[in-house]
């Protein structure tokens, strides 16, 4: 795409300085995620006692975690969010066309890297989400997986790790860290970290990093792509009857 068709570089460089609220949000995210990764099994019996079902307990924990971090992230990045939405509003057709195009590119890249590895492997995180979605209605899962979750992850892995950290660290290093840490987060604490399990998340992270940098570090564009991809996954899983979905899961490539 020609340079003239790209979104302009993000103005207001002062918005990319770390603030105390950024640090508080990041520490909260790491502390709570680490706590449940380490002590999740210990807390499981207690959660089953206070929740009607294991699925309800898992959903409640995830919603409280992402909602609390999401509020902090939105407050911390409110000026960037407003600025980026105004930028996208000046090019509505770009946004409407390029968001689905980026999702399609992400799916193609994922399929290519998984096929190249010669072995498809569903991560424990993905399997857990699929099981949860079969027990929790879509109107409850959409706010978590499509609205709040993607914003939190884009704020941390793109806005902080690239947008802000690249003021002090080479941007290529920041991009690599963003891709690797984003992928590792989705399987750490649930299974052994293997390259095969990481591949789908590496492809997803690489696509999100590309669109974030390509659009001049536009946080909201990366968020829309992430949210659209998750929405597609939610629609796909809820549209397929559980018995058919289980049969598809058993099919080996």
C-alpha cells in the first residue's frame, strides 16, 4: 500500500511516556495472572463452593480479572483511545475494509505456520475456552472475549510494550517481545511451553503487531482487529452444535 494511503504517524509523543497508572495497571495484570497461574488449583475447591458450577466460577474469575484491569487500562489510555478513534473516523472505509482483511490475513498466516509445522495442537487455554463457551451463553461470553479481553491485551502487549517502551528500546526488539510474550501468556501455567502450542498465538501476535505499527501505533485499530477475530471465533463455536464440534476436535489433519 502506498504511503499516502496509510494512517499518519501517531502525534502527541507525550502520550507515549509511562505513567504511574500504566505501572499500576501492568503490575495488577501480572500479579493477578501470576497468582491464578500458581494458585489456581488450590483455589478451585473454594470457587466450586461459592459458584453453582465450575464453568460459572471460571467465568466469574475471568470477568472480574479482565474488568478490573480493563478499567485501569481504559483510564490510563483514555487520551490515546480518543486520539486513535478520531484518526480512524477520518478514514471510515479504511477501517471497515482493513479490519476484516487483517483478520483474514491472520487466519491464513495461522493456517500456513501450523501446516508447515506438520502437527496441529490445541492448547490447554484454547480447549478450556471452548469448553467454557459450551456451558456459558454467548451474551455473557461476548463482553469478556470480544469487548474487554482484547482491549486489555492490546493495551499491554501493543501500547505499552511497543508504543511506550520503544521510546527507550529498539522497536524491533519491542515487537519481538510483544509477539513472544503474547503467545506465551496464552499457554503458560496450563501446559508445557512447546513451539507447536505457541504457533497459532505467534501468528496472531505477529499480525496484531504488524497492524499496530503499520497504522502508526493506532491502539484502537489493533483492538478492532483483535476483537473481530475473537467475535468470529465466538460465532463459529456457538453456531456449531456441541456434538458436531466434538467430532471436529477429534479429526486429525
